């Protein structure tokens, strides 16, 4: 990058920041903070599925993710490498993968990996557009599904059913999630689903044939767990 280009980049930064902040304010007014509780699980209230989609798609343009892509790729690669799994040539689908940070971690380990996201941004070679309530992949086509975005679900049972459909028998679902509200967690503005604790988060998955095989504490990008669930 030339000196002139760098100067232009720096000059525009405050305007981009202001633009993000105004857009955030507008979205907060539009979507509000109404939640509905179902036992130990809560859903943000939307007036329609279209509103949910619009809200979820907005996050990419309203945030500066700094060095997250580098740091999370490395942290996830390191903890996946500790699992007793030969990752080479496994088919892995990362759902709600934004720009593809987790896809890169799985590729680093030798998987055939791809991501889907409502908003993968422009020219993303790792992630294609898709909705985790309605996956555009054939039944029993994946060895592994990874997600750290269940807090963005509209209908957790629908997500669990779709993941069970695309996984092969004995396939592995890896869920990374924050500990929940019993331990002081709370949903941010873009979250649409939340749980009191992780026992409750995994309960809907049992209805679709998953059983928990391991729970591993994690600290980055937030305190939580990597939960390994096997499909029977
Ligand atoms: C907290 S971000 C996490 C992104 C990514 N997993 C990472 O760690 O970099 C949540 C992501 O979920 C995506 N998302 C929300 N609802 C979705 C849906 N129904 N289907 C697919 N992606 C969705 C958003 O677009 C956003 O990129």
C-alpha cells in the first residue's frame, strides 16, 4: 500500500465508524429488546421471519472485527487438534460462519470444509450464502458440522433437525457456546436465542438423535464450552 493510499484509509476510518454507529442506533430502534421465555430457553421476538433475517444479516456491516479472524482461527485449530480425530478428508460444514474463520481452521487440519452464512460478505471463497434452518446440502453428506452461532437461531429445533439431516450416521456435531445466563451471561443486541445453561442448550438436540460425548471448557472468544455431540 502506498503512503497516499494509507493516508486515505486513515482519513476514512472515523466516517466508517460513525456510519456503523448510526446504523446500530437505527437497528436498535427498529428491532428493540423483546424476548419470550420457554422454560430455560429464550427467543428474541420478531414480527416476522423476514425481520429476523434482516436483523441477523446486519451484523457484518456494523462491526469492526479487528484481528478476530487470525486469533480465532489459531485458537480453534489448536483445540480441534487436541481431539482424538483424524481430520484429513472429512467433510465439514461450518454453519453461520460469517467470513469463514472456522472454515480456515478446519482446512488447516486437512478437512474438506465449507461454511454457510446469511451474510458471507462479498467474494468469500470459504462461505456461501445460506440459512441454518434450511441447509442446501444433501442428507447424510457431512462427517462434521461445527457452529458457534446457536445464539443466532430463530428456531433451535429446526436447526437441530437440519443438522441431523445433513450429518452421516455417527456424524459429529461440534457446538461452541457461552455458558448462559445462570453464570451471568446475557444476549447481545444481535443474538436472537439464549439459554440459562448449557445442559438446556443441548436438550433440543437429543430429540433428533444426538448424545453428548465430551464437554471441553474454552476461554476464547468467550468463556464457554466446546460440546461434542454424536448422531446415532
Ligand atoms: C456471532 S457471528 C459468528 C460468526 C462466525 N461463526 C465466527 O465466529 O466468526 C453469528 C453469525 O451468524 C450468522 N447467522 C445468523 N442467523 C443465521 C442463519 N439463520 N443462518 C446462517 N447464518 C446465520 C450471522 O450472519 C453472523 O455471521
